[in-house]
C-alpha cells in the first residue's frame, strides 16, 4: 500500500488465472484499474479447466464442478461474464442405493427450513431412526453456527446420536463433496456453514447448478471480459518471485521484470510459498503455509457404447464413488448427435491418504 497521490490509473498485477484470480481481475478492471493477469498455463480456469482426450478427441473437464444456489458471489460473477445461461439448475437430488433403489430429495410448498421435510421423510435410503437422528442434529445446527473448538465434525455427529448409516448416507455424502475432506477432518463450524447455507436457508439456496459447456469455455469468457474492460491476459507467464517495496511491487518473470502499484497473488499455497521473497517479513506467512495440506478429488471418466441411465446426475450410496454425472446429457450429446455413445463422469472425493478401494 502506498500513500502517494494518484495521477495515473493504478496498475495491478493478478498472478493466477484460476477462479479466484479471474474474479479479482474482472472486478478490478470493471472498477477502472489497469489490470494484467498472469497465468502460467496456455488456458484459464486453473483446476476448473478442460483438456482434449487423446483417445476420443472429446473435450473433457479435469473434474466435475458444481455450484449451489447459495453461492451468490459465483452466480453474480457468471452474470457479469454473461455465461449464466451456461449453468443448468436442478432442484432435486437422487440417492441411488446398491441394487438401484432411488430416493429423491426435492423441495415442497413448506417454508424453509422445512421445505425438504416431506421428501426426506419418504426417502427409502434411511430408516426412521436415521431420520430422527438427522433431524435432531439439524435442529442443533439451525439456530446458530457452533464455535470451532477443534472438535471434528465426526466426533460432533456421534456426540449428537447419529447412526452409522446416517453418517455414511447423509452427512458424508454432502460434506465430503462440498468441503473436499472426510468428516473426521472437517471442523464443526465449516460443516455447519454448509448445512445451514445449502439445506436450511431456502429452496433456492439448495439448488444445484452444473455447467453445460466445458469448463475452459466457461472461464475463457472471463479473459474476454477482462480484455473488454481494458485489461491484459498473459498466458504461459510464470511469476518466479516478487519483491514489494513502499510504492511498487516488482514481479520477476522469465522474460524480465515488470513493475506494478499493487499485486494480488491468487495461486495455490505451495506455489505462493515458492515465490515468497527471502525476507524476514515473509517468514511468518511461509511458516503458516508449511502447515497446509492438499485434499484431492479424483474424477473418473467412463465411455460406454450405449446409454446406461436416464439420470443426469445421482448420488451413489455405499460406494467410494459418490457422485455420477451423465455428461452426454449435460452437454447435449445424446444418441442423435453422438450415435451409440454415452459419456459418464464419476466424482470421487478421497482423503489424501487413501486410494481407490472399490
């Protein structure tokens, strides 16, 4: 930060072309700042991107991405880019048990937080004991978000009388995919936030949105928007280090040094650790970053020679694979446009010390 009077438009560097960097760059450019976005890859989107599968020639997302109606900032970002019509919204979730029996959770005429109660009571995947336990836990979460005391949410669930089936078929199904971590490593505060914002707040907040175009196409629109606002996008531009001074920030790239008034570093924690300057001022942040860990999600893409389901998406219970997304239907590649083929992507969320077991 500097206190000098501005006679020229401030120059801002945004390092990282993932969702966070794109949102920051577009907002700043829209506000009139001179923005340059640096992305080391030849495309935008970060982990929300696509690639061409060498065997089929199809454009495949690196992993399935979804959003909920409570993700209001992301929805507004899509509206700013003009891609809101590329999201298909669903007000129901289908839970499929081994053997094929399905339970559909959908909102009713009742006001929140009771809007899904009738469907929840009809769900065959849970018995009455499970449902009573879940309802009691929801009631405990509804008034206010619990404080973070260091207790894991799994411990909290068991302390609140949750059955093993309720934990496996309800709580884990929702929270592992929402937070990319198993419930024994999730804090009570964050788990409560997910449940309150997505399930208890309103029917609109609980809707699920799925992109109907490849992710790279979705987020390339952000690059176009940034350029329309007078900004610049530099692909294959790796920032190797930076140095912040009183009135400017210097970025070191392979092609030389560039100087800006401000810089936003929207990169993963491990990348940020590598580019931090070797100064005592950066040591506290470097120490914090050293304690962070990744929590991966695995996407498995399958191609079939026929259509295997009419469902566009489903929750798969009692399996390592938790979600199924019927990509042929989501992307409009039905039997008319792609004869004899149905592509399905399965989403698997795994703790970092586990492999595929099924």
